[in-house]
C-alpha cells in the first residue's frame, strides 16, 4: 500500500551545452546585492570556469567575492570561514561552482548566516535551521550527489572525524545550471564514483519494507538501468556528451525525492555506514558506498526478499528462475560484477582501507549514535548489526 507523501522540488534547472553562460542572468533574477562564489580546488580556475562565471556576473553589474578550497568530504572549518567572509563583505547570495562537496559547503554557510549559534549544532542534532537561511545557486561540475536539487547537506568535522548530514527544504537551491560538458575533465574514478552515488540514492529508497507504488518503482528501475548503461559507456568513452547528459540528469532525479514517493522514506543505512568510513579514512564517497553495499545487502536481503528479487530481475537482468533466495543472491553478485566493470571496489581491501577491530567498533558506535540507536527499512539495524556488516566488508 502506498503511503501519503508530499513532493517538493522548487529548484529551477537550466540544462545543456553552454548554459553556464547564463549564470549572471540567473543570479540577477534573485535580486541580490553581492555574491559569494564558492568552489573547490584549482580545476575550476584552470578550466576557465571561474573566470567565465565572474565575467557573466560583471555583465550584470553584480558584485562578488570568492572563497575556494572546499575539499571532498567538506569541512566545517571552511564553512566557518565562509560565514565570516560573507558577514564581513555583506554577501546575500551563495553561488556554488562545483559538485556535491561545494554545494553542501555552500548550504552550510547559508544555514550558518541565519543561525544564532554554532552551525555545527544542526549537523550534531542539537539545532534546527533558522527560516532566514540565505539563498543558494549552483553551477554543477560533477554528477553525483544530487545536492543541486535536494534538501540534503553533509559536512565533516575533521578534528574528530564526524561526518554528519542535515536535511531541510529551505536550503534547496534557487537554480541549478547543469552543463554536462563541464564534467568531461573528471578522472574516470571520480566519474564512476559519482555514478555509484547516483544509483545508491535511488537504491536507498528502493530497498524498503514500507509502502511502494508501481509508478515510483518504474521510475526508479528505469533510472538505475540508465545509469548502469551510461556508466559503462563513460568508462570506455569519457568524452561521450550524451552519456554525460544522461548521468547528470539522473543525479538530480535520484536525490530530489522523486524515486521515493509513496514509500516509507527509504533505508539509508549504507549511506550512514559510509559516512563513518569517510569521516575516519577520508575515502571517496561513491567508492565507499560500493565497498560497503554488497555486505549490507547480504546481511539484510532475507528480511526484504521480495524487493531484492524484483531488483535482480528488473534492474540487473537476472533470469526469473530458481528460488527467491537464489535470484536475490544473483542480483547482489551482478551488482558486484557491475561495480568491477566500472573500476569500483566491493570491499574494504579493494577500497584501500584496513580498519582494525577497534576502529570498526568505533565506526559502528558512531553510526548508531548518529541515527539515534537503530536505522533501516529493509531491516532495522542496531550497533552490533552495523559492526557485523563492517566486518563482512573488511576483507
């Protein structure tokens, strides 16, 4: 039976070749006085993108300041720096030029500018975002996180390795400029990690024991098949524009809640497990998800057998032959084969980490604490379950 739901996706999307030339026009429509151009490393500058963004803003007589240096698994320290810079310069609009890490950092700055206190409170479960959250816009350069249209934001506190999320619709970007050509310079590992993250955002909503809708399942399964097909194309043909366009649009659709309409909200344990891996070992998010998902799947599938069978047949192309258990396991094995086909790991050894038993217990306890003790829809997991999944992946 389908659950009641509200679907809210207010972000204006400007998609296609050369759309980054419209940034000045889109920012001007927000009636702001001064913009923070927020970005990551030097690639955005070396490619000329930041200069094009500034020229577009100049053409509309829009003032701006810059703050680069956002790293993968973005740090709260950079968020603090951005908040202080915006206050000093009178910024009233945040423009994220980058992928999920930059967008999440921009959202956190936007939260912090309106919040009376330490913005980390929001991520640590001790506060609620203030209604005056500053507006955010996006020029997307990486297809992965879906932050360009989602309400999600994930930030890391480097000093203790805590990686925490905060979700609120008030942070959804006002616009997202999405030019697939901007992703062509990405290394293959980053491209395929992004594809993995995109799939996982839909899989987290798919593997549930809550209500489901046929139309939502059809959308989810079609998206997943499309990403699988085009991830393989990009592994062989990184300059393929059509494949990059398919992946970029899939990234937004996977995490703007469309593929979860009518269910119980999703599982999201794999994401939470990876957050602890990212906080402790600073691994690439999508690769970390690929490394932990097979162990999670083998641990929970018997408790959610119908969904795993449906996934195996409708997404992975497994023949509808044998027992439900056999079909489900073949689907998990087919996912592992797919991950390997695009250069993704399926366990910790392949990911390049080797946590000790003490580190595994620490990650499990931190994960359980972050989710209030238990989490899951395919199967409700506690701290001991989480520890066992980490141990299974640690090979």
